[in-house]
C-alpha cells in the first residue's frame, strides 16, 4: 500500500491519488462481493472472451465521485464531493473537463481498467454527430449520455483469486493530505472487512431447479405485419439506390418485480459473452451481455469487431458445424458482412494514420449461447492530434446496428421505427483516466426503469431479404433475454425474504 510520504509527494502534483491493496480469497465470488456492497455498488463489468485480458477479471465500481449526464441538450457535471453542478455544451468537453479537474495520478498496477468514466451513450445521441433528426418524443425519458466516475474500484482475478481494491483520495487542500490519506486507507479497510465477512446471498440454481417453466408473453412496439411491411419499404429504398442495407428493430416490453441485479445474475449464466455488464444509473438499470465491440482504443491502437450473419446454434456438435458451414456459404449473409467490414474500415480510417488500417481477422465464426455470427476484426493506429473521444464519435453508432451508407440508413430508420431506440444500438463504455477506451454495442441488453423492462433486437435488411425471415431473426436475437426473464421470474419469485439488490 502507498505510504503517506509517497502520497504527500504525489499530492504536490496531482489532486486525485490512487491507493490500492490486494488480498487472496478462495471463498468469495464477484457476485457475493457485489451483494455485500449492494448499497454503494453502481456497476459490474465482466467478460467471457478468452482472447481478452478482461476475461480474467470482474470489476465492481462504488462511491461515485462525479457524474456526467446529458440533460435537455446540455451536459451536467455533478461533483458529489464538492457539491457543485456545472454545464458543458458537448460530451467531449464535459469528459475532458472532468479529467482536467480531477488531475488523476495513474495507478501503477497491472489491470486492464484502472478507473475512469463508466456508463452509456444512447443510440439517439446520433443527432449530435450526424444529420439525423432528433426523435420527436422519447417515451422512456432517459438521458442520452450518462457516465459515472467512481472513487473506488474492486478488481477480482478469476484465475489467481486475487482481489484488488483501488480507491482514489482527492486532495483539494494540500494541508489536508494526511486526512485524505487516512480516510482513503480506512475506506479500503472497511471494504476489505465487509468482503471477508461475505454475504447471505443464496446460490443461483438453474436448470431442473428453476421450477416449472412458463413462457413469458412480451408486448412489442411493432405488429408483425407492420414490421414486415417496413422491411419491404427498406427494400424499396435499396432499389432506389438510397442504401445497401438498413437494420430494422423492434422493442419488447414487460412488467417485472425483479431487480436488475437478479436479472444480471441469470443473464451471465444464460448468455455469457465478451461484454457483460450491470449498471445502476440513478434512473435506469442496464443489464446486458453484448457479443460485439463498438471500439477499443489501447495506447493509440484502434479496433472494431464487425458482426453480421446469424444462425441459431445447433442441438449437436454435428448440427452446429453444419449450420456454421451453411452460414459461411450464404451469399446474402456474406454480402452484408463485407458491407459492414467496409463501414468499419471507413470509421477507423477517418481517425487513423494513413496506411495503418488493417483487417486482422476476416469472416470467422463466433459461437454464443443461442446464436452464431460471422465476425471480423478491423484495426488502425490513432492519428497524432486526434483524441480517443474523437475516435469514439467517429465510429458511433456501429454500422452493424444502422446500415450502409450509415447516415442515410439512420434517416430511414428514424422515419420507420415507431419509438426512439434509447440505449439499443448505442454503446456501453469505459473511458479510462489513462486515455484508453473500451466499448461494446448495446445489444442483448435489458433496460429496467420503474418495473418496466425493455429489450430490443434488429435484423439487417438487404435487397433480397425475406420479411418473414427478418422478423424471425429479431425473435431469435431476443430469445436469450426472454429466457433470462423467464428464469429470473421462476427462481426469484419462489424465494421469500431474499433480497438481492
């Protein structure tokens, strides 16, 4: 742990200084940790991607010190410690002001995430970056941008069973550095004690122990025939030369007494994915397991993972392999994927050094719990003088959730889709104090506000699309979330007096 002498020296240069402590345990899981700290914990980030260093870790954030939240077209910066509220005119300006004001010393620990802003950008933020009309009426009334900067971060390493607690001490007055140092150490000590005590959380038993299955009935913002009619309308736009593809989506809704954390506990088992997250964002809970990266920036290296082309998983390995071969032989799916790889190359090319854009992996099969997809990886090197935030804006939103050409596709979707997308098709992200970014597309995601639970899924419409097949694709993509809700209702409704939030 950092000594006071080192902390005091750092306080002469920085305002926000990290202190960390690690310990080993073989009896506490990240889920137990979150539950033990449920009154303060605001996010949990995990991964089931064996190629990513994130797959070794679960991250829990608590003690928000600053939030950035879009409100009526302006960006509120709320500092909880200083009890101040300021406004900026853009997301980039608000983020950069927070980083300037905090003056963070970078933690000298080996973690893929060392603190920063965690939250979301909704799809409807596109109107700030592109000539797409804002939604006339938002029936959910959610902020289009929301980031939390947490004072304390817990990182659990699944292989070594090491838990690291990283807490930032904020020194606003040099004379008070000893008081800040002591209080930060005490906070780490308190959290360690609570984690070691564990929690009374009951084990999650799925499968045969889940109880009698009852199919969930979801309402939709689309009637089936209207959705198929809109598929035909997009095909007319394609024949007219407006677009090559557009991703039409429908939103499903139900009422639930389940908490977001209960839903997340089930989802991480039902649909493990490269990006798994639970965010408790003041007026909405966001629960998701996205397979698709929006953008990663690591030390100036850019990476996007276009995903397009879908099949349901097979019941046997032989059937699964057969479906994968069929997918890679489907010219309609391949054409859609090539189009989206080109979009990703264009998005990265706008902010990358000339000649650095590369398709590192091309058309491999990615298998997930309910579906398989065709996946590629596009990379590039960030230009000098271009910020990671600029790169994020350049790639937003993902072409795989809008279409090609992107702007015209989004204009058509705004015309056709009956409600704003809100979070769907936007991004879940962290913006590190070190300038690194990782983000995923907000798909396979539930939003929960005042017991109203929403999920959304889309299908890429091209010239030879079959309207019925595209409609069924949206149902297939929503199936893992639907199953999650069904299981959560079965498991947690049968438990009396068990609080998991």
